[in-house]
């Protein structure tokens, strides 16, 4: 991808209500890319501040739930400028295809989740030979 | 690209952003400022930070993996490209002692205030 374009600021979208919270504080929607190829789906999600220990990925009945907690900023800091909110990340997706749960691969690096969701292998098409009587 | 601090000075509550990527949060204590920005998925060698007097400039690029033809996208919300953001702080900085740390996609820059502007404790002696 060319890098000569300037990144536009997109403000973090706060989620209200839907997310069951385990902690106090605001909850935001991570930005995602979801792509599909013949073998499966790839999901990339920006979750800055989230560490692997604080990330949960849940898939049941085709509903994929991502939740990442971040460390709360030190409470006694005095803000000079506050342009973005800090809080947990939460987002749910409904997947159309059946995913092979046993082969899901998740990696988190530099605040980016890379999730590979392989599709269940479909029954192989069978060739039926017709015998001449 | 430049954001004047006077506009939000003394407004610690969430203020409208400068509209420039990346959004920044700035905190301070008596000796230093801490500037934070969420920059997930960036290589540290693609980040440039410069400080002059009371002005901080953070620029860089975010490379996104190339796409193959066999792929169709359902959602594309993440953006790649270059960025440059400058920020004018309320006091002069000690440019030699600036430290930057990148962890879990969050950049934290620690900017010590210049000696001349640090608040000094003055003890009043009884005569």
C-alpha cells in the first residue's frame, strides 16, 4: 500500500450499553479490517494499549466477541490536553461462515490484533460415475 | 498542523481534537510533560520525533500489509499512510533529555521542562 497519503484522524467511537462491563470506565469500538479468501477470514483490529493477557476473544454460535482492557491512566495526573479517551475496547461480529474453532490463530503485536479464522472444510465434492448398463 | 495550547489551556475535560492524526493526550507535573498517542502497528524506525524550544513534532508512516487479489474486504476501517503532528507546549523543554517509549501501540514521550521554567521552591528565611 502506498504511504504517500496522509492518515486522517478518526475519533474513537464510544460504545454505550451493549457491552457488559467488568470494569468502570468508557468502552470504545476498535477499528477493524476484515477480509475473506477461499480458506477463511482475516480480522485485524487496532487495540492500542491492550496486552495479550488483557485480551479475550470469544466465538460462539457465529458471534465473535473481542474485548480488550487497558491499564487505567495514573489517577493523579494533571491533564493539559485530552484529545482521546482511554478505556476498554469491545466489538462483536456475526460471521456468516462456519469457522473451524480448533484452527483459529490470534496474535497481538504493537496494539494490533491479527486473527485468522479458517473456514470449516466443506465436504469434498464427490464424483459419481454412471455405469452403463 | 500546529496546535496552539492557549486554546485548551486550563480545560482538562475532553476537548475537541485538532483534527490531526494522531490524537494526543498531554499531562504534566512540576518537572515534565508526558505526551501520549495511540499509534498501533507502527515500526519504531518509521517514527520521527523532534523537539525545539517548546515545540514537539511527531511524524512517521504506518505501513499496511499489501493485499492479494484473492481477498475481498468486508470492512476496511484501519488507515495506512504518513502523518505529521506538531504540538506547542506551554513552556520550553529540555530537548536533550526527551525520552520516547513505544509499547503495545502507544507512544509515550516524556519532555522535561527547561530548567529556567521549572517551578522552584523558595524558602523564606526568618530574619
